[in-house]
C-alpha cells in the first residue's frame, strides 16, 4: 500500500497537461457539426 501511494504521489507531481491530443481529429475543427439533444 505504501509503495502504491508513493508511486501515485510521484506520478501526480510530474503530471503534465496533454498537448497535441488528437490534432488530426475532425471533431477539433470549428466547422464540425454539433449534435446536441
């Protein structure tokens, strides 16, 4: 348990926001048609 907690704390300290995620996806374009209910 202690090792898992240590790993999670270590990982969270080094977390970075995802950049360049799905850059080629059509949903990221502003002209993508929205389908709202």
